C-alpha cells in the first residue's frame, strides 16, 4: 500500500503499523513523535496503530543539547 511519509510517497506492507514502519526506517520509537493524518500517536500505541492506504504520516525527531541561557557568576 502507499502512504505519504514526511511529504513523500512511500510503499509499505499491507499490515504495517507505526511500530513496524519505524523499524523499517531503523528509527527508535522513543526518539520521535509520530503524527498520522494530523493526529499525534501516543508512543504506547505505536504497535497497535495500523496504517491505511493514503495515510499521511509525519515522523519528527527530537534534538537535544543547546547552550546555557545564563552566565554563571
């Protein structure tokens, strides 16, 4: 079946879940947020959230780090 992943068309197996999509992409589920058809998917339900033909999926990665905002005195 075909979905749209981060704006690009992609073929995935018929019985594809959010978890299996992330595994196929080699992405750790604890490091991303996933949205399907404008709805944020709870990480605890990745395994049971089935994707369907034409779904629009966004996978957003978290970036850590940054600079300290205040000088230490």
